[in-house]
């Protein structure tokens, strides 16, 4: 059950429903998870500085069970997420940061329990 959180100082009108759906589909493909399990949150209009500059930028946080736990996995994921974000947001790679967080099944609650028991 991946969680995708995109924060940016770009205005809200740059993040259409279509873009959010594309991000959901891209994350499903990149992480090899069903689209129905992907959770996407977009936070536009943030006050952000990346690399000492407030020029347009974005930070992506990817949290998931089992697919973001190694440098090798994240190197592959990073390349694909960067390709998507630079193309869709019109940002250069130096204006984007990605953080990967592995999550354990007991750390995600759903339907009144945790994923361990589902």
C-alpha cells in the first residue's frame, strides 16, 4: 500500500485531476503495485526552498511496504519518478528531491486493524 506525497511551490492550477491520475498510474507501474493500492496526496503552493532557491521545485515522498528498502531498488525508482516529474511538471531534475521510506505492515492501519492481519 504505497503512499505518494508530492509537495511543490507550484500553484494549485498546475495539478489537475488528470495529473494526479497520471501520478497514481506512474507510481503503480514504477513500484509494481496495483493502482487500487496507491494513495496520492498533492500539496501545491508550499513555501519551499530547494538548493537555496525558491524557484519552482518539488519534493516527492514515497512510502511503501517491501519495494523501497534498498539502494538498488530506490535508484531504479528514482530514475523513473524523475522522468515522470520533469516531464509532467516542467521542472529540471535539480529542482526535485525524492525521499524513500520503507514501511512495515504493522505501521499501516486499515479497516480497523493493521496490514499485518489483512
